[in-house]
């Protein structure tokens, strides 16, 4: 069973990776893509975790 809190933690982890990537490379395009990936993945997994049957 996947908990919604866990999915949000993974999304937050991707945003932290984006911040580290920007600090090391100063590449705004790549950072934007990593932040967008983190937000999209977090929203999708959170929605799937809430909509899945409990069991």
C-alpha cells in the first residue's frame, strides 16, 4: 500500500535534486524541467494513491 505522504516526499526529493542541479550547473532550463517533473510526478502519484482502493 502506497501512502500519499510517501508520494509527496518523493516529489519533494525531486525538487531538492533540481535545487542541487541548479547550484552546481547554473542551467535554468534543466532545473525547470526537473522541477516540472517533480511537481507532475507528485501530483500524479498522490492522485493515484488517494484513488486506489484501500486494502
